[in-house]
C-alpha cells in the first residue's frame, strides 16, 4: 500500500468515526443564552460543575470581559491557558463567597 492509499484509508476511517458526531444536532439548552441581568454566580458554578464544555466556553467569555475591563490591548502579553485557569479559580472564589451575586458584578471583583 503506497502513501496515498494509506492517507485515503485513514481519511475514510476518520470520516466513519466522526460522522455521528458531525451529524448531531445542537443540544436543546434553555440556558444557552446568558441574560447578564439575571445570570448569577450560582448558575455559573452549576454549569461549570457539569463539565460538559459549556462552563469552559462561559469562563473563556468571562475572561475576555474581565480582560477588557482591565484594558487589554495589542501591547498586552499573550493570553495563555494557565492565565485562564488562574482566572477561573479566582472567579470561583468570588462566586463561592456570594452565589447570589450577578456574574457580571462578580467579574468586576475578581482580583
């Protein structure tokens, strides 16, 4: 089997394996939209605890908002995964202290 045949065989196997994942419909998520007027720390912590990926997306968004509050620009150092992890831990601390606090307010209190 030459290299082209191997590549085509691998592509076929991957297509078969990924087809079910690609065909999945979006999850029916009534909480898919975030209303910042009502979204609390408790709700955020609950979503993060599910570990289904939604919490990661919301945490990355929150980090972006947090960074914008602090004036991140083209001269700022690159954002690393470690920075986001450390931010998530600090946000969790703030949210755990007052779960009823709106997340948008908690973001302004993250050290």
